[in-house]
C-alpha cells in the first residue's frame, strides 16, 4: 500500500507540472534593439471627476482634466499624452491655438497617478452634437520597453442660436423691441441634464394693440427617471416663462418633434415618440411674468446611440387682445445605453492544485452592447488562493477580450471551494460598475518530494515474479530428478542382464568340459 501511494503521488505531481503550463501567450511587444518578446508597460488614463460631464457652449473656454496612472510594478518615464488635432470641425470642435498640445510626464512611480490638464475653446460655429476626442498615450521603461495606446473622451457642444430675420411688414406693430419694463431672457442656456435653445418670436397678426411682443421661452426641463435609457419610457417636463411684465398669453398650443434616426429608410423613425396619444400639448394661459410647466410621456428608441438628442418645441399663442404669435425652442436630452456583456465558461487547468502550486484560469468577455467598456479590470479571490488582479483595458462594442490569469494555492480547502472573479469597468461618465462570476477550485496539502531512484528500484522489486519462478524451478528440478532416477534404474537393469548372460555362458562352458 505504501508503494502504491508513492506511485500515485508521482503521477499527480507530474500532472500538476504539465497542467501548470499556460496555454495562451500574453500580449507582447518587441524591445528596442532586441528580438526578445516582453510584456508592454501598462498606463491607465481616465477623466478627472471634476470635469464630468464635459460640455462646451459655442466659443466657451474650459479646462479638461485627465488622470494618468502607472499600473506597473516599476517606474515609467517619458510619458506623453497627445490629442488628435484636426482642422475639420466634424472631428475637432475646438480652436487650434497651439501647434502641439502634447502634455509630457517625466516619470511615474509604481502605482502613482498624476492629473494633467488641457485648455480648449469651442469654435463659434460648432454644431449641437457629441464628439469623440482621441488621445495618444506613449510611455517607456528603463529596460527598453515601450507602450503605445489611445484614450477616448466624449464631449458635447451646443451651437450658437440662429438669428432669424424680423418681419418687414410696416403695419405689424408687434415686432417692436420691448420697452424698458419688459425683460428679455437669454436666447441660449445649458444645464447638466442637456441643452436649451430659444428662438425668436414672430407675429401672426390678429389686430393686437399691444406695443411689446409677449415672449414665451423654455427655462429648463426635467426627465423622470433622471437618466433616460434607450428602449424605455420617460416623462419629459418642460418649464416655461412669459418674459413680458405686462401682457398675459393664452390659448397656447405646443408641438414636440424629434429627429429621425435609422440608416434604413423603411425602418427610420423619430428618436422619441409619444408613449400614448399625440405629440401636441394645450395650455390655457400664462400670466404676465408668470411660469408654467407642460409634460408628455415619451418612448426612446431601443437602438439609439448613446448621445444627446434634440426635441424641437414649436409654440403658438395669443395675447390679451387676440394677437397671434409663433415661436420655437429646442431641448437636448442625453440618452444612455445599458452596458451588456457576458462571460464564456471558465477553463481551469488543473482543477485541483497543491499549496504553492499554480492553476491557469481563462475565459472570454464578450461586449454585446452599444457602449464601450472603459478600464476593464478583473480580480480573482477566494479562500485558499492569493488574490490576483489583471488590467484588461478598453473593450469596444461587439469586441471580445481574453482573460488569462495564474492562481497560486495558499491554504488547503475542504474539497472544491467556491471562489469568484470580480470584473470592474467604467462607463462614459466615469462611474465604476462591477460584475461577479463564480468558479470552483480545490487546494490540497503540499506533497513530499518523491525519490525517483528508490521508487523505481522498489517498483522493479515489486514487479519481479517470485512465486512463478519458484514453481518453475521446482518443476524443472522434479523433471531432472525423474530423468536421473530413470537412467540409473535402466543402467542397473542392464548390468543385471549382462551378469545373467555371463553366468549362463560360464555354465555352458563348464558343461562342455565335462562331456569331453
């Protein structure tokens, strides 16, 4: 039994040694002046908390902060962060003031992070849209390794309101500038929830004797829930104000419309549609210098790209003398997409290890959603193993990332133990979210080294067929003894016959002598 246990220990040790060999190579780059493949240095970049959300009004100057972190176990130097500059306003919405916007960092110690800043001024003719800013990230270490990558930052811009021409009809007295008693609100505004644009008022006639144009503007809006997600219903509440200090407005009709989205003309439809009923809203009146709210239940299309979408608000109303007016405003509503992803099944080799040994665990992360996963990290933890952390990086929509880690056994477990992988990532707003996935691994006692020479000798001794050999020898000896006895008896018999013949011959000879 002792020999059998030692033999099994040898087989298990050999299996662990073979199974601990990783099956997938790590990502490598080539060192300068050498053909050796080495792991690239790791740099993490993220937006500073005080710069989110990032939105620029036309001609507005802001500072954008980025956090640069060294995820290596050693110092990194010559770090450079450079944005992609373009004269094309569709790619770069800012004024080009400098030839080179590169921000260098001389060095970062292991685990150290540093905040850098970029100052940008939005162009005067920007559109109301979202932009993706791309930053090149270059770093190097003292051992000749270099790492290159990119970081993407999303910003939104608000266009300058268009100046509509005033009506040229001399008989239209309602196009005069308001007297000192009427206060005009700003044409454009922006809030954290999205953009607001108010247009000018035009008169539709009606014989009013009012000397000032009663102007109704949008002062803000709210959504319920606060975060609008694609494929869900939400309530939009628009806040209105009558800026005239003297004239009330009434018989108000509002029409809301959203831009058409979709590549296929047969399936294209507005980004927002009324959840029920019409997209028209009626409001009885707003008193002079008064405020009011209008609300509508809308549905956001499920396939919307994550960005702000404009909702045009057209208004028709009358003053106290029956004069008719028209105006238009717009609100910009950010739409979010939920991150959707899944993991493949774990591949663990071997399924059980001894204390001090390693097991290779692999799986794949599939990004099934329409949003990018930023700064993806994984952590493996559980009773019996040392904690292992991996930095995966950014995962584009529709892409797959490989997760490959080595787990070291530290404590013996009572059979296969439940452990977990914790995956964390950041969304476009920088909010950190996590997801967990469990797996099973057994950690056994450390096995004593096996003396291969002694075990082989014992195996040879144990393998020698002693009993069959003894039986064979006994059989052969019995056969030889039988042959010897048989020959001896035959010889004795022959001797007796020869002696009998000799005696007979002697008697015959004696008889012949007597007769003669």
